[in-house]
C-alpha cells in the first residue's frame, strides 16, 4: 500500500489523534457511559487502519510492528486473565475486588476499568495485526506472516 | 410517549430488503456495500431499542468489516458473479426456509410478547448493579462482573481467530525438504 | 397473520432464513460469507428484540437518576433488559472473529485457484 | 468446597499457556520452549482431573455470584463432566507427546501448540459449565481453534475442508444461539439448573420445543450426526494427524454428544419424542457411516467415516436410555443403555485417537495414506504395528478389547428395552466394522512389504510413547471399567448423572 493523496493525508493527520483520544475515553469510562473495552479497542484499531490506508502500511508498521502487535495481543489477554486470577486467589474466579458502590468515579467499579483497559489493548492490537495480515497478503506475493525456525 | 414500534418495523423491513439485494446482486462490490448498509440499519435498531453500547460497537465493527471486505473484493480480479442458477439448491432452500418460517409462526404464538420480557434474573442486575459493583452502566457490570467469565471467553475467541488468521496466512505450512517420503 | 406482539421475532426469523439460503445455495465464497454475516445480524436482532421493554430506556444509571428516588424507581421499572445486550456484545465479537478467519481462508483459497467460485474450486468428494 | 476450587484452573491453565506461547514466536529455540510448556500444561491438567475423580460433585460460582446473592455463571462438575474431562485431558496429553515429533514437519510449531491449548480450554470449558451462554462461548473457542488447526498445513485441500467446516460450524453456532435466545425469551434464565427447574414445573412450551429442535440441529452439526455430517469426512482427514485424533477422539464428543446428553437428559424434561429423534439420528448415523467407510481406500478418510458410525452407537444408546426413562421403565435397563453409551464414548476416544495417531505414524514414515500402497509395515514399524492392531481389534469389537464390551452392553440394552431391530442393526454395523478393519489389517500391516518401503524406520520415541499410552488404555479399560473400583469411581457417577435426570437442578442450586 503506497498511501493516498495529500488532502487525505492532511485530514488523517488531524483526525487520527482525536480518534485515539476518543478511543481512550471510551475504554476508561466504559463502566459509566456507553462503550467499554471492546468498543474502544475497535475504535483504536480503526485509527490504525485509517493511518494504514492513508499513509501506507510502512508508516503504521513503524508505529506498531506486527511482532509488537502480537505481543500486545498476548499481554492484554494475559492481563485480563491475571485480573481473574487475583480474584481467584482472594476467594473466587473474577471476584470483584475494590468495588466502591455508587460513587460515579473512574475508580468506583473495582476490576471493571482494569479489565476494560486490558481488553481494549488486546482487541486493538489483535484487530490491527489481523487487518495488516489480511490487507497486505497479496502485495507480498504468497505469504503474509513470517516464520520461525 | 415515544412509540418505537413503527420505526422498528420499517428498519427491519429495510434490513430484509438490503440483505436480499446484497445476496442477489451480481457485482461483489455492491454486495459488500449493501451488507454495510444493513449493518448500519441494525445499529439504528439498537439505538431505538435502548442499547447505545451495542449501537456504537456495531458501527465501529461495521467499519472494520467493510474496509476489510472491500479490500478483499476490489483487489481481486474476480469481482462479478456469473450466476448459473442451481434449481435444486433454490428449490430445497425455499422448501426448508418455508418450513422453518411456518414452524416459527406456530411456535412463536406462545413466545413471551415483544416489549415485556420476563426479567426473572436481570431485574436483580438492574436493581443492584450500582450498589454491588459500582458500575453505572449495567451492561458493562454484567459483562465484566456478573458474567466476566463469559467475557474471558469472548476475549479468547478473538485471540484465537486472529492467531488462526496468522496461521492460515503463513507462507509455507509444510517443510518439504524434511524428507517426507524416503524413496520417492 | 400473527399478532403484533410476535411479528418482530418473526421478521428476525425471516432474516435468518435469508442468510441460511445464501450460505446453502450460493456458489461464491464472498456471497457465502455475506450469508453468514446476515445470519449473525438476524441472531443479534432477535436477542435485542427479546430484551426490549416498555419505553426503552437504556440500562445506564446516571448520577441525576441516582439522586432522585422517584425517577430511579420509574427507570428501574422501564429500562430494557440488560442481559441480552451483554450477550449480543459477546455475540458481535464472536461474529467478528469468525469473519476474520473466514476472510483469511477465502483469501488463501483465492490465491490457490484465482477465483471465488465454489463450483470451480471444489475437488473434495462429499 | 476445597476440591471445587480447582475447577477454574481447568480453563485458566490452558488459556494462560495459549496466551503466553505466541510471545516466544520467532525467538531462538521457540519450538523447544513450546514443547516443554505444552507438555507440562497437559500433564498438570490431567493431574487436576484425576484429583477431581472420586470426590462428590462440585459447584463453583464464578465471581462468587451465587443464587444467594445474584446468580452468575456456575461451574459444575458431576460424574458426566468428570468422565469427559478425563477423556479430554488424557487424550490431549498423549496427543501433545505425539505432536512434538510429528509437527516438526510443519512450520510455526509454537502457534500450533497455542491453538491446541485454546482448543483444550474450549472443550474443558464446555464440559464444566453450568450456563447455556457460557457453553456457547466455549463451544466457539474450541470450534474456531479447530477450524484454524484443520487448515494448519495451508495446502489447498486443507483450506477447502476448513472453509466447509467453518461454514457449517457457523450455521451450527447460529442455531445454538437462536435456541438460547428462545429459551431466554421463554424463561428469563440462562443457568441450566434454573432452566431445568423451570421446565420441570412449567413443562415445555411450543417455543421451547422449537428451541430444542434448534439445539438438535446445532449440536447435531457439531457432533456430525448423519444428515449433518457433510463436513467431517473432509475436515478430519485433512487436518494434521494429531489434530485428527483430537477432532475425532474428543472434539465431536465434547461439543456435540455431551451437549445433547446434558440438554435432553438433564435440562429439558424427559420426553419420548426426543428419545425417538435421538434413536433415529443414532441408527442412521451408525448405518450410513459404516456403509460409506467400507468402500474407502484412504486410511484417514475411512477412519473419519467410522467416527460417524461409532458416534451413532453412542447417540442410539442415549436415545434408548432416554426412551426408557421417559416411559418410566426399569432403571436397570435405562442405566445399562446409558452406561453403554458413556462406556463406548470413552472407548471410542481411546481407540479412534490411537488409530488416527497410527495413521499419522504410517504417513510420517512412508508418506502415504492410501491403503493400497502400504503393506507389511508391521515388520518395519513394530510399535506402530502393535498399536494399530490393538486399536483395530478394539473398534472391530474383538474380545477382550474395550470396544467389544461397550458394543455388547449397548446391544443387550437395546434388546432389553424392546428394540430388537435396533439391536440387530447394531450387530450388523459391528460386523461391517469388523470387515472394514480386517481390510486395514490386511493391506497396511500384513502382506508383502513393497520395495520402496524397505528402509522405512520406526517413528521417534515420543510419538511411540503417545501411542503406547492410548494402547494401554484400550487394553485396560475393557476390564477395569466394567468391574473394578475404577468403574465405581468414573463410570457409575457418570451414568447416575444422566439417569437421575431431575436431580441436576437440585444438586447445582442446592449449594
């Protein structure tokens, strides 16, 4: 992918940051307003996709390489599992620790915001990696994802 | 009081029309765009039925899906469908679909009516989620506290699928130099 | 015709049948994928219809509501069922995941055969 | 309550393993790391499973959301779940050991093990859950992992098989989810115990019957019962051999048969109509499967068709048991039928996995799957030869191997329940199976060794070890599970879980 025209690039540069901030807001305030980890993660992935479409894949891979996307994917999933296991240690799988009822703040819902962040990171990295793998498949001839061994 | 019903009927009707167009049109790009329209209509339905979380999610997921599907179709040469109608498939499809619909007319007679769900379990979630979990968004409280184990599964599903996509898109699957057949 | 209370469910069922028809009857990989997407829409639509109640208030307690017992009571009696919404959110994710894998395999099949047409592809015996 | 605490680990351990493995992707010696971590995890899972045996039923409420507060998701392990857990984790340990050498032929072994662990997590999750929607979610994890694993070799045949499997699998999932939606509309519950309680009081409405039909289609597709079997003969042979062993040996049971048994014996009120449907599905699968198998020359394809046929036995026996229970017949006959079903389920997972692994060994050594090209291999490959022979005798129903006993039990139960024709059909199918496996023996193991296989070598030790574990199970289970303390520990609680149909709700909700 080579990227698009100058107008598209300029607009993208302006918009991408706002999309990212919006995504972060959606993730952090998921327990108070509509949204949540998954939605925010998809929006974040959308902003990466927008960058990829406008500037070409090299630009977005410079920000987040495929390998880094894979690792963030694992890290997010593991973080969510660890949230569950902390609860397990304290008495029950996914026990909601630290919940402060009805205070309407960022910290009020115990594990929910933490889990939202973990899911957001996970989903954004996963979808970005998946999109890159799907979108660039043909351009490199046969093969899109590198091998080990 | 705002009566959502007529709007809902219109939207669902449009969804059905859009799906039929998506399935029957010959040009693959039109197919993809129609299905995108159906998805956005669905997000409107969510919005009208009191599900803003779902509406947002549906819109953003739809965008990603559309971009990917359009890339799938426009970068390939094979963009139109040469329709050779399979009469047998069409006939059996119609018969099976008709049977399913007839059965559903019969069986939905004693479904719990639209607009008044039983809420045997979920009324409790609605009443107490703010006190018990501290989350004002009850959907999120269910998703990440009452049924967080489901959400772990959900996160795993997307992890699995992306990993599966990586696996399927590998350059080479088998090592052919490993001496498969000793005496070939 | 069926009573108005069940018509929405029936319409969701119609959408399911349309998707099923595309999956079973179409000969193009993209059309089959579209059929699966339509089936997912049908199921999500059905679930959200199942959860609809009364005036259709979104199940989110705001600060103002919480300070006003009267309004809160009315809200609790009228807000839609949140549980199906949580299920749909999971179901959307699962649908997206299946779709990603499906597209990946379709791309790979296209690369091998140069076509999306199933009748030119299928070598496998039933 | 302390034993129940290990239930979430059955899902958390394979999930954690699967999440952490891709981090090592493209690092040096990543494959060795993957082998070690996966084998350790599989071993740990088997140990946890064994520690659960012999203890009474266990209930665990995720997030401590129990019925006394607000109801959440229940994890529940009774005899049936524990039998399935034992099958899954035993076979998966053997298969992991086998994979270490076998998958060296493929690239990206670390991703393979990650997907494999996700599949195990999905299956463990399905069999220990007490919640309808949770069952659906874990069913999807296991299914999606298996779609990807079928296409692991990335050859065109594998991709096509995987696509077909994926499409039919999505239809199955849609039907299952629609059924769950209808049940939710009818009752407002998702917990299986609460559903069971509700249906015992209120009976089945028409909409609930429709949901039940959707479940039959959905889980029938996952379990490859005959009108819905189209994907299996493509998908199972196309996968790498260890995955074929997992799919045929475990996956179709955990996702299809287990879910059907749990729903129609424990959740829905017992009904003769569903019993007839199950018997019909079972009988048709049994017959069509074996008829398709007899003419096959591709070894793995032949095995795949036999899987359909053997699963037919299990579903037939389940149907017979359900019929007897619903007519209020004798508990002994119903118990016999259900015992036969579960015993055959266990046996099939042992011998069919072993057969697929030995077919994989033969393919590893000779590079062919065609029976006509093989011959005399037992001289060059003694371990594989013995294992393949044991498994063939087991599936063909030759005493004293395990398949003989379970088929005998099913046939006696069918006769006593008043279905002599079904018993006769079962005998006929057993005979055809025997013929089919005599063919395998004659062509693959006995006879002249072809010139080009003179230098064929036995497979590496780890692969042999994987097969040997299952071979021992095949020989031992025949005797041990019929009459020994093990039978009382494993088989009888499993049978009772199904036989005492209405106890399910009480045991889960009673705390």
